[in-house]
């Protein structure tokens, strides 16, 4: 069994205010990488292949992914601002060439917050999908995957036949730390670079961001000293009780 | 025929109220819109939807659609779009829509926007506003192509009135036998609660990690919510620590709420949590750390030990 993990480089979402955020692997994708490695370590998969799209500047995040233990990693060289559907269309061609049994990826990237690529990819490939997954089990001789999904109404369990796309939620696992020797070793692993041309895919993003702005700040900050004072404010000022 | 199809979400043959808010976005877009429901045994729920000003309520009713499996639902929704000649597919942001609609977008070869907050039309061009980076940025976006899929953030659009003349109910014709078969429903956690739904409640009380364990969480956060007739929410840390179930999570990757009153207990205010509460009308924060970021955005902040404050608060509310 081969597992492909598409992943994205994003600004560190936990960077403090005012700090310049360094780039990291999207936290949801890191969980997907970890889960793929655990499946391989259990002997249920033989190979974990990573793929990302972007310029050479993201090679550092690819090294981190390789250092976690991926067998190989590809970078599809495209520096444009792509939308989720363009990403899904590029990945589709790559996935058809690699022909894995499972595509495992984060449910959303924490910069764009779209939560679309996995589902679009599954739709383009005509594969089943299991989204927002917090537990994965391979069953029936690795021909089906049983997944617990985190939905608005609580946990739901489904099974999907392979090949399938599975997107990960936060509680699936706790990703491992990358050791310094691991990182040194990963420097020797090659990053295979492909162009869209080599893949034979030509896509244009259909979503154009015209501008971005900061949302207005909430005016907050009134301190109260006691429960009594809070009750008075809620009743008389806010009129919410 | 309708220019826009609005997918209405059901939960056990009942309409999920927040999904109706997408109708308000449909009205802002202009043109005729039809409502679409999928499931099994839908006569009654279809009849409850005829007064929202739609051109029709389109019903895909089949035992193969009893559970919302994305591969089947996406195929049927794409078929409905083709039959109606619709240009826009709308849903309301929820795990149901986020699971199914991107797949429909791929089947339609159309771009998609998640969590639309507002739209603006000028010179015939439409732009959409949506949050990114846990709500710390707002993007203004334009779409190309002649079809599009959008999810509306329910808290950004009013509930629509149901006062229009009744419309027709149409059964969608589709080949149920030819639907994909690669996904199978096994089970769903059924939790019975007397509390209101988190995304619909007037009051939400949420707790963070300092609640210590599920017993304290239920007694203090649950107790205060019950005194106020409100819903219970939690931070990611509280859910990760096993104090509350996953569907209580409020924030960037959980639910977005905008109640009249939001009470945050033992919540420091990580940007990922604030992303889910910032449109609440009144925010109350109770935390022992006077420098917690939540105090910067809370309407009222009370610094102190939650284990002393919350029981006092429950008592004063119960006394009236």
C-alpha cells in the first residue's frame, strides 16, 4: 500500500503578535504525515510519498516533512497564488501518476481556511472521501478504511473503499518532533521537482483576491470587580439578562 | 428553472435552522432561487419550506440518500444543478456543506468560496468578502467562470422570513441505482441534550482547560448554561483534554457562534478561539490571569478564580 500526503507551507499560526511568522507545515497536514507514518510503521503501508506545490523557498518545509520519515517528496514548481480548485486539479494529475491507495491530507490550511482541496480532489478522481477524520483503521485486508469523523452533530463512523481521499482533523494524533539528526539525514534525501508542464497539466485559478484588510477591532476592555457589578452591567447596561 | 440553488441541511427530517440563512444570501444575489433537500421520507419537511419565496422546493427522496454520504449527495446535487440550469449553488457553512459542496464544485468544474460574509455588486461585477487566517484577515474576492459554489456563514446573514406565497414541490428525477457506492454509513453518536444547539442559542457559555476535568466542566460551565437556558461550548484545549465532546469546540476549526451573550470561563483567548466568537453581541470573560488576551475584546472582564466566581454567578442568576 502506498500513501500520498499532499501538504502546504503556511505562516506559523502560533507566532506571537508582531513577530514575523516563519513558514511551517500546515498543522493539519502535519497530522496527516504523522498518521501515514504510523500506518507504515504498523506494517500496513510500504511507502509514504509527500507532495507540495510552490517555489523553492518552501524546500525547508519539505525537508521537515522528509525528516519526519517520509520515503520521498515532490515539489511541483508553481509560484502562482493558486485557489483550492487549481490545487486540486494539479494534484489530480500527480495522484493519477503515483496511483496510491490512500491520499491523506489536512482538512484545511490554516492560512486560507477554505477546507476544499481534499473533497475536490476526491470528486475529480471519482474516489470515495472521508473528511474531518479523528480515527483511521484499515480493515478487510486493507481494502476498506474505517474512519471516525468529527461533525457538527458529534462523531460519525463511515467506511470507504480504497483508493480513497481522507482528510484529517486535530484529534487524530500528536505529530512527532523532528530530531536534529533526522533533519541532517533528510538533507541528503532528494526533493524531486516537477513542473506543471512535465505533469501535462495547465490550470488557471478562477478565484482572484482583489484586496485584504484587517477586520474592525471589537471595543472591549471594561473590567468589573465583582459578580454583583457584573450582574448589574448585564441587566442594566447590556440588557441581556 | 432557477439561477440559484440553495441546499438546505436536514437533521433527522428536520430543517437545521442556520442553513436557512443561505436563503438571505440568495435574495441578495438576485434572480430566482430554488431550495433543494436530499434524504428519505421528506414529504413533511418539504411542505415546511414552501413559503421562503423560492421558485420551487426540489426534493431528492430515496432510501439511497438516507445518510448524507458525500459521493452520492454530490452526484445528485450536480444533477439538480444541470436540470435547473443554475449558475450558483449555495449552502450554509457547516460540516455537512464543507464535506459535500467542494465535491460538487469539482463535478461542476466551478470555483468555490467558503464562509462568505458579505457580497457587493458594482458595474455588474460581484465581489465576495470572506475571512482567512482564523478571521484575522478579510479577503475581497472575485470569481471567474459561469458557475460558482458558495457557503454562507450563518451568523453573517439574517434568518429569512417565511411569508411568501407557497411554491411548488418538485421531485428530482435521478438514477438512484447508478449512484456511487464506495462510502458506507456505519454509526452516529447520538447524544440527547435538553440544551439548545450551539449555533442557534441566544446564550453560549464556554470553558477552557482550567476547568480541570469533565466533572468540573459540567458542573460550572454546564450549570451556568442551564441557569441561563444557554448552550455549552469549549476550547480546543478543553476538548483535547477530554472535558467536553468534540462537537462543543468553538473557533477556527470548530463552530462559529454569534449569540447575544457569550460567557468565556477560563479561556485565555487564543486567536483560533476568538475567530469563532468575535461577532457575539456581549462577551463576558472570567479568568484569573489579568493579562489574558480575551480581556482586550471582552465587553466585561472579571479577574479571579473561576471556581469561586462561577458558583456565585449561578446563584445570583437563579435568584433573579
